[in-house]
C-alpha cells in the first residue's frame, strides 16, 4: 500500500461523533494513523480503534499542542517514518488534500508543506468574521515569526522526519500553530503552501474556537515569545 512511510497524527478531544469517520477515511490512503486521545470522556478512543487507528491516550486533557507533540513522538519511534501529517478530528479537512500535500513534499525541495484556505480555493461555510480574524493572525505571524504565509493557523500540515525531530512543541494549547512557525523561522526551514478546502459544518463550528479565544491565544503567544527571548 502507498504511503507506508507516513504517519497521520489526529489530536482528539471528545470527538466521538466524528473521529471514527475521519480515521476510516484517512486509512483508505494512509495505513498508519494515530489518534491521540487527549483525555476524552466520550469514548473517542474506542471510535479510533474501531476505525483501525492506533490510540495513544493522555489520562487528562493537556491541550491540542500537547496531543500533537505526543503523536509526533510516537511516529518518530517508527524507523521507517519519513513524513508526518497533522489532521483535525472534527471532519473539516479533506483526505484528498492530505494526499496531494504528501505527493508534493516527496518531489519538492522543502521540509514542510502547510495547507492554505486563501490560495484560490473556497472553504465552505467560513464566516466573514473568521476570515477577517485569520487574515489578522497571518499578518501577526509574519511579523513575529518571520515566516511569510497566507494562512498561519491551518491545522493540515505535512513535514519530514528531520523537522519532526526539532519540532518539540512546548505550547500545550491551540497556540501550537504559532510555535510551529517559530520553529520554522529559527531553523530557516524550507516550505511551501498548498491550496486546501476546509468544510465548516454545523458540527465543526460547534467545536471550533470563538473569536475571543483566538484573540486570547494571540496574546498568550506574544507573551510566550517575549519570555523565550529573555531566556
């Protein structure tokens, strides 16, 4: 089967209604899928197993960044792993986009490929307020990390083993995406963006971040960067 050198990491917190469907869809193209159950209490781990995924479980909820780092560390234990894909558990991402991104990183002289909702592909159901916040966040990330992107907070990403070894996320919550860019900037990591379509369904919108939470994340990221700069 193709893509046997790829591990897909699916951070999961109380996603029992959707995560099984997500994992089944992924396993049609990626035989190695690990769902990191971040302290769920709704049986998400059972849904992942039933769909054929591997489960790594946190006993308590630590946050999306911590779950992603756990999944990356799990993948690194496989000596045959060449690439990691990060994929949301709420059904927003398309497997076809992940397949295309993996195909691209195999041929391009880059270590990271980041999905972008703003490269000519419409994301169904995105509100005007969310679009505005994402644009502001992207400008913020360009200034603070030095990495020039069109979409700084897209969770669908592909990266190679070398980058996985240096990622070492320390931000446990949703601010992980900013720390990811910090790591890219500090290591001058070659990257590309890839056009993706994200589906904002009623379910995913119910699970998503509110506008004020997004602002709070931005403030936390800025404070963390200042603190890291003084160490």
